[in-house]
């Protein structure tokens, strides 16, 4: 195998950049992207301003060119190598006979950025074949997330119809995902109750300050999957079986994982759309999955019996699909939030926001105008935030909301304009909500911007975060991901970067970077960058927003992606 690098040679890239001006509301600090990765997607920030998230697209990878039939890899350009790496990604590779590469690796930032591989390959397992994600960090600096298992190459021999032995190679792994805890270089894993066929799946999506972690785990094989996998081993002893049960089960799982919600309208022009059609990703599985709460000690070990969380409704008798709930967030009062499958009277099975109290799943709303949704965060005042999908102006669009758990009161957020698809990602204890929303009502393909909104202030402005920093800043903030109780925001932004291509020519491309936005002096005020020509530069020259979708389509390992943007579930 040959190691091939796609690392850009840039004229001058600062790993950390601080920009401020007297009138700006926020100081900007760019969190350095992890070595060997092109993009950086933040997910959470704690009281110490430590940040966790996901590094995306490795610049070097171990590629078996001989297996791929490439005789002269030296002739490939950098971009051809990048395309090759992406084609071998775990999230997009639908055949078990193809080499695997993980495009995503968890990162942890305190004063420097550390790429973390929670589950390293051992023995014959392949280097660089795992995807890992961090989604939450508490004020004890413990990070949580999940990792896929490393792949290894096995041989399977069968006898064909001519009584000749045939040997086929397959890439297999020990499990789908494992929830992981990380602190000070130490890593622990959480296993699932149900591990039949593919080793099960677990994920830790958030952790509160007392070590209570929220996530989900496989609890049973679904009726549909049981039937489909049974076909992998025919009762007829004369039948020719060309693949092991594990591979057959994986193919079923991969198909389910990438299915979309065809019973509701397409969700168009969305930063979060899994596919070009814009349909919501269902993130189905061969397993029934349940939200869980795990109490972890200071070393990340599970204490006592985990608490399994319910679903908004029981599964109907004629529904053989997996029926699941997911916990994406938990506050310091032990109240969790997330999603659950339920049933719409006209549409059938849909995913809707859920609050989890004492193990029960409680709805945020029973209004049938809503077709999809999620709780993405719950603050310590028991106020939840997230999004709901509904038909607005004949299109399915998302609306951000806050929900008072104590008062059972739902309030939708105004957005940048009527009909702006908005997703609320996080809320701090002061009631400040951050997220992402469409900013241009007149365009079919609408650009998005990160926002902040004070839910406690009557008549508060829905603030575009691009107007809170210097108009000369080289960033286009497209999403605010989290906010701590000091008001520091961690956000996702586009930034233009110079690099040298294979021909030695200087080119420009957009990269995704992580920003920390710190509140500045009290006399700060909003800028009006929309009227300035440099906004065009801030939006990037080499890459349209549609192209960015390719960076973010984490195959819903993503559910992938994160508790804070759970349209993909």
C-alpha cells in the first residue's frame, strides 16, 4: 500500500486568529483545524471555553491502489486523490468488498487542537478505517461521542454451481458504533444491550456536570431485519451462499441507514438535507434503538443500571420497521431531550421532538401540522430548544422553537423572515438561543447564517452573527452550534484559503473552520455588513454553498452528526 498526501501548501495560514474592533459585539478566535484534516466542525463548548467537534476530510490516507486497479498512482492529481478518498468513505461505500476510509475524526480543543481516535486498530485491522465524533463536553472537561469499529479484511470460501471453490474477500468490523467518553487522554466505551449480527450500536451525545450521559443504544433486532437476515441463510442446504451472514446483515443495515422519509414532502434548499432531493434522512437500523441515560464516574465507567427511555407511542402491530427513541441532550436536573418515532394520523411513522422525564417520552406538541422535529438542547431552567418541520408557503420548512418543560408551553422563533427555515441548536441558562437560518427570502437556493436570539427580551432582534464581528473578517458564519453561560458561542464558518495545486499554480478554495465568539466590551454594537462589498469575499470565492453540502454529509453517522442538528436524526 502507498501513502499519498493531499495536504495543501498554503502561503500563510494562521492556526489561531483574533479579530476585534471597538464596535464589534464579539472577538473572533479561529480554533486551529487538526493536523492532516481540511475542515473543522464544532459541536459544543463548556465553561472553560474548551471546544469539541469533528475534523473532516483527511489530507493523507493509506490507499491500496493495487486493489483498486490503479497502476500509476503517481499520475493522479491532488483533487483526484481527494475524490478517491471520499469515494472510499465509510459513509458512502455500499459494498463490503471495497477498502474503507474514515473521513471524520473527533477533536478536542483546550489551548491546542487534539485529534482523538477513541478506538484504534489492532492486529489485522486497517489504519484510518474508523469514523469518530465528539458531540458534548461538560464543565469537568469530559467529552462524549461515538466511534465506528476498525475494519479488517476476511476471506470467505463457498462452492459454486460448478462444484468449484470460490474465495471472496470482505471488509468487516466488530460493531457499528460504540459510545465513547474522553478526558485527559483516557477513553472508555459503552456497549449495547443487543449486539446480535453486527455487534450493536451505542452513542453518547451529551454529558452533564454530574457525569450523567445521554445517548442511545440498540435493544433488539427489528422484525423487518430479522426476516431479511433470515434470507441470508436459506433452509435449502443446496442453496449457494456467496457471502457470510455478517456481510448480508451489514448490507441490510447500510440500506436502512441511508433511507429517507418518503412519506413527507421533500425538504428543499437545506443546509441539513442528507441528499440532493432534500428528504429527511430516517437513520434507520436493523436494531430497535432506545434513548438511554448512563451515570458515569470520574473515569468514564458506567455506575449502576442504565436508564432506558421510552418512545412517544408504542409500535403499531403492522409496523415491522425499527421503532426507536434517541436522547441528544441532558441538563443538570437530569431531564433529557431528543427524538422519537411516533405516528402522524395522515402520514404514518415520523420522528418528533421528545422530552424524557423518569424514563418516559413526552411530546413537545401534538399539533398535526408538524411533520418532523427534534429537541437539540435543554438548559438548566428546563427550557428546551430545537426545530419542527411544517408546510410554509407550500414548502416543507423548519421552524426553531423553545419549550418550557415546567409550563408545557411551546413558543416558535421568528427567524430572519417569514418562511425562513430555522434550526435552533443550543440555549444557555440566560435564555440565549443559537442556531442557523435562511437569510435570503427571494432566492430559490437560500444562503444560511448563524444566529443568536434572546428569548427573554420582548421584541428581541434575530441577530445574524456575521453582523456581530468585523466586516473585514475573512469568515462567513453559517451556523452557531453551542453557547455557554458566559455567552461565548462556538460557530461554523467558511473561510477562503490559498493552496498550491498539482501543477504548482496558486488556487483558492473554501474550507470549513471552527470559531469562538467572545462577548466584547459593553459598548459593542451590530455592524451592517450586508451593505458592504467585502461580504462577497466573506462568502468565499471558490465554493458555493451547495458544494458545502458535500463536506457535511456525514451519512448521518451523523446522525450523525450531532445532537445539535438532528434533522438527520
